């Protein structure tokens, strides 16, 4: 039930016409589904908008009307409108039902529900049906299309791998991205709330979409302040469906998806091109080179070349990339039953999801069961929700890149139709070309299973109509088991001794958490004054115990049990770790509205967490929000074009706790290797910091929401500034201290973002509705006040850029300077390829030219953060039919062209034995006078990163096309005991258009898919 704050369309104390003075009195009470009185409900006589009133704090209404009988209409934010026939003198009781279709009119933040018209924060809310209109699976991916502030970055390394988590942020990333790998958790990730309790990205990703009632994105300090020190990155609140009163109902929702790999971004050579490239690149030159016909002179090289030429001319052109792939079938099912009355309600659900990856041997299976019981007695309400889930995941053991780099004139099978261990060898002592299919058929595995149980208990005491006391408690237990077995027959084990081949690794983690919250809410209004207050405290404890061991030496891969191993790896032994973190916060929220025109929100919280230094475990966070409902001004009522106009602004300083549980602690590893009279020896593995301060983020936000042209156009814009100060970073230390890093506070980051969303109804006539929507986001993040503290990382980056092999491009091109973008790219500028020599010409810092690459000449040459990202969509609705299409775009971001770095240039003598990008043949310099993009085709030296390998991307993708039909009117429905049927068909990620050609899905391909879903109500 919403906290008191309904819109008083007509003042409860005022009757506006002379007719109201007559003696026909209409009276009654309005209650919600739980039998609680609803204050602020608008009650009007149908056809007489000026005659009516609004319910008082006890839900009562009374007014006069000249006629003895009338039809009354009752409306309230978040409830379904209702009309009844009433007779003067008879008191009526009206029960309003919750309306999921009006979720956009309320704010659900996981602790309380507030009328959007009295709320000053920046928030967007979507129904489960909105998400499902994009795709039947993938909650967060659908959310990113609907809300421009949700930034989800494509994982070009792991593509559509069902066991990889999304990289998600709200309005961009605030923390040092180059150092994210040094933390156990992602410090840029938003806080996730599921049914009022903190959750994880993995839990939300695995959640069946048919269980979702609504999802809200809280973006600014005013909206997120109730979560205080955890809310700097924004909050995503998910509410699942709750039992409704009434007779027993059963609903079934299911979907099936067919997926296939998207390899459109691969541009590999065929056998003829590859042989031609090898010839031109000098693979067959030997000591004597080529003759006047361009053929090898040395007999050995000549025979090698002509043998491969014979294979190519005979039709040998092996396609390797199809071998690890399959047509993937994904299925999701959800069954839910609910019912009850005003005193007791029940709901039980069972969901099953099996996601096959497009690579063989990869999948994810999720089973979830939940039971919700709600009991009300007098002024008390008790609710308990128990959820049990089990997740199993299997990962492929051979990377897709192993197949993509195989030469097309190697064969997969030998003359006997068997899969050989290697496909080619130059002779005795030479390293053979291993066959990835051989590894693929071995009994290696990489799997995990997770079983969890969560119990949420909530109680509510309605002390008065204005005051409520609530308590929420959660217990969660999860057991995770991971197993990895490397067969002794794998090619990676070939160079090891027989007793060292094969390895088994097992890890077990038990995690428990306790969370609790106690709060009081008070809401009332007096005339034009509406007042809401929330105060309470919340606490949590998270514990984790982990143990891991490895065993090596297997003579066969038929048995992976450690009993069949030789023993532990050399120098290895079992390991274990315990972690525990605690937090507590005390919070208060005050909300005031005058005549629903002028709004004020104030939030204050006191937070404590064990991650931070013992000398600074507590901190204060606060926020202030202001709002102005311009449309409620009397002078604005006659505006013909704008029906709704709201301005809001907020300022606050939320914090961030997305850090390791032992961040501020000194950690020691105990060992028995150094025996001493005092017992076990201890080696420091991390120095702590007792003075480690909380990371705070000063957040400013201003926004505007409007509806115009008879509600045909809705428009929203938000501008936000976030300044973190101080940041938390692991600073490098000399190895003589016993460790290499320590946590410290330094400088800060300055994030600025603009989000815009608009929807326009082209047609709105009866059952026919057609509308288009579009949104965009622009954000930037810069460093400030970091000084020279991170200079060691910059030096390491330059050293990385200078490596001749094994380069980490992300580290090689990113730097941390005051005033610089956190996503900036630094490299030596390139003037292109010299037509005379085929060598690259570099531009020094002073503007002069040179053939020598020098890391000291590097400058800012790009930024990976796009200028704009967003989506546009259209939907057409006619009676029960629906059609929709959604597209996403990003433009202006610079991309590091790793394919050019690794498969067009930097092709050494070892890499030439692998397949490469076709541009290595077609676009490299071959003779004096050539105007070429890439250096000499016979140059096997290292190409260092320069601006030549950075390009600005402009991309558009078709994310979803769907068509559906829903009805409650088909004659056979009643015959079968059904109340509704909903059928939809989807195509997702159908095409992608980009101005750059870059391989995507290196270790795991992206996918395209077609889906069918059906929903049945009984």
C-alpha cells in the first residue's frame, strides 16, 4: 500500500457548486486489498467533474449532491479506478485493487512506496511486461534498452557465454577501471535490491522474468539516500509478484529459444588466400628467396610450397569454426498459484530454466521454488517468503579462438576418419600444430553447482491510520562447488612428464548472510499539507568459508576422482579462507508537499562497515531534494499543450561499500615451512590501513518530466554530476615491505551525465495505439587531485606497450593523470605507412616525424567511452495484437583494434602457422609506391600500439523484433477453465551494422536467436 500521499484532485474540505448544498448525502469508506483505509482517494460523480471530494485520513468521504442516485468514480495512484452505483443516505464500502499498469505513478525503493508526484528523486520504473516486450529472457539486457542510464558493455572476449556476468553501471563508471581486477567485487556495480533485501548481480541475472512484477532504477542522491553508504553507484530495485486475494488462480508462462552463433565479424582467409599470404610474407624464402616468377628457389621450401599448393588446388579448404558450435535450445518455465482472502493469502511458484550456449558443453540450469504466506490479524500482518534454488553450470574447456586460428589447409581427421592429436609437424624436434578437436573430445570438464535457501520474514503493525511499524529479517545460505579437470591427454599436457599430466581442482564455498531492518512510517495530510516520514535501522552480516585443493598426475581421464591422482602439485597444498563483513545503518527520511506543488525531501543516515579502517568505521550520508509540480499551479491549469510538468533537483553524498571484506585489514598467511620455537610462521600478504576513509560521492542532479499534446508526448531529461572523494585504490609498494600493494585514499573522479527519454503516440484511437520511443545517454568521467600517486601504474603501462609479446592492450594504452578521462587511450601518433619503404612513420610530441617508436612520445589519441549510447523503438497495439521493434546504438567511442594488432600485423614466424585476418593479405604494403594501411607484408617485427590501431566506432543493432496476441475472449478458454492466453514470437540480436571491422566473441561467440513464449491463466 502506498505511503499516504495520493493526489487530491479535489480538496476534501471543499464542495464547488451550489448543488452541493442540497440534502442528498453520499458517504462511505475506501479501503485497499488488505482492508486498510485509503486517504486521498478522489471521489467524483461521473459526468460531473466539479462535484465530489477526497477521502480523509481514515478513508472516509462525505459530500452532497442534488440527485438521489449517482454513479461514483474512485481513483487513486497505484490502484485500479473503480465506478459504482450509489444511493444517497446509504454508506458504501469500496475496495480498490492494486494496478500493475500504474507502477510508473509510484516509487518502490525496497523500503517504502511513495507517490511519484510527491517524490523529488530521479527514478524510472518498468513493469515485468515492459521487460518481456523486449525478450523473454535477460532482465538486465531488456532494462538497458528501456532505460538510457543503464550502461551495459559488450563482452567482446566472452560474447554470449551463459555463465558470464554482464558489465553494468548506472550513468557510467566512477572508480578506477584499470584497477578493477585487483578487487574481489566490482566497485562500479550498482546496488541490487530484491523484495526489500540486498541481492547480487548473479541472482538478478538468473531470475525468471515471469516472476518480476516491477523493476525500478534509483539514480540520484535523493532517490538512493535511504541506502546511504551503499548507493553511490545507483540502486536497482526488483519486486517479484505477490499473492492476490481471491479464488485459487494458476498461471503458466513458458518460452523456448533457438540460438545460433554470430560469426559475421570474422574475416579469415580461405586456403588459397592463406597460401598466397605465406608466400608473400617470406614463409618459403629460406636463404635464397624467390625467383623471378615469385616462387621459392630452395628445393626444400619449394617442395613445401608446392605440396600445399597441390592440396589447395585439390579443393582442401577446411572450415574449423563450426566444430565447437551448435544450435542452442533454451527453455524457461514458470508456474505460479495464488489465492486467499483479506486475512490469509498464499502463493507458490516453481520455475525452471535451461540455457544452452552456442558452444558445445556449455550451459546453465536454474531451478527455483518459492512459497509466500501472508496472514493478517487485526492490526498485524505477517508475511514469510521462502526461496530454494539450485544452479548448475558447465563451461567449455577449449576456447573458440583455438579453432578460429587453425589454418584452412590442415585436416580435422586422418585417413582413417579419426581425430589426430596434431594436424601438422615440420619434423623431429619441431613443435607440432595441435588439433583443438582432439582436446575437445577428451574427458576434461569445468563445472559448478550452487544450492541456496533464502527466508524473508516481514511483519507490520498498523498502530494507527497514520503510523506503521515494520520489521524485515532475512537469512540466506549458499553452498557453491566448483570442479575443473584437465585430461592428461590434452595437448597442453604433452610436454610434461607422465606423472605430472592431468590436474583436478575443487573448491567449496559456504556463504551465509543475516539481514534485518526495523522502521516506522508516518503519513498524514492537513488541507494543503502532506507529510511523510520514515525512520529506522538496518544491519547485515555476510560470512564466507572457502577451501580449495588440487591434485595432479593422472594416467587416464576415465576417472577424475583425486584417488586416481599421484598427489598434490609440486609445492602445493590445500588452502582455505574465512571472510566476514558487517554493516549497520540508521536512517531517516522526511517528505513534505504543499498542495502537491512544492516538494521537499530530506534524508540522513549514519553508517558503519567493517571494510574500513578501525579508526573510521562510521560515516554520515545525507541528501536534500526539491520538486515543483508546475501542472498543479492554478495559473497553469488552462495550458492547452502541457498536462504534466515537474521539475526536481537534489544534492547529497552517498557512499560505496563495493569493496573486499578485508580491505582495511592486514592479512597473514600461516605456513609450516619455516618452523620456529613459537609455533607457525606467518607471512604478510596484505598490509592494512587503520585510517582508511569511506569513499563518498557528492551527487548533484536536476531533472524535468513533462507530458504534452493531450498526453501524446512524454519527455524526461536528467543532468547529473557525481564527484567521488576520496577514492579507494591499492597503491603499489616496494616488495621489500613483504607485499606489493596497500589500500589508500587518493584524489577522486568527476562523472557527468545526461539522460534523455521520450515517447510519442502517433495513433491513439480506441483499441489502436501506435507509439515510438527513443532515449540517449552521454557520460564522462575524469580524474582529479590524484597527483603523482599512480605514476607507477603509468610507467608500467608504458613498459607494457613496449613489450614484444604477451601484451595487455588495456594496460598498455590506459593512463591515470589529473584531469584526464578514466577511459582515455594513450599511444604514439602515427602518420601512416611510408609508400617508399612500407615502414610506419611516427609523430613525435614536438610534431616531427620518425621511423622509431618511443613510448615517451605518447599522447591522448582517443577515449573508449562513447559520446552517446541509447535506443529507439516502436510498438503497435490493436485489441489483443501487438508488434514491437527495438534498436540500440552507440557512437563516438574509440575502439582498440586488437584484430589489426594480432591478426593483420604482429604476425611472427610462429603466428604465420595460424590463420589470420584477410586484410593481412589485401591491405599490407607489398612494393614501393603502394599506398597501404598496414606495413610491409614480409615484416615480422613487433608493431607497437599507435593511433593507427584506434578507430572511432558508430554502431547500430537490432535488439528485438516481436509480435504477440493476448486475449481473454476466445470461446474455448472458458471450456478449458482458462481465463487468458498470451502468445509471442521474438527475434533478438538479428543484425549489427558498424563502421569498423573487428572480431567479437574471441573466446566465445555472440549469438542471434528466435524465441516463442506462451502464457496461460487459469
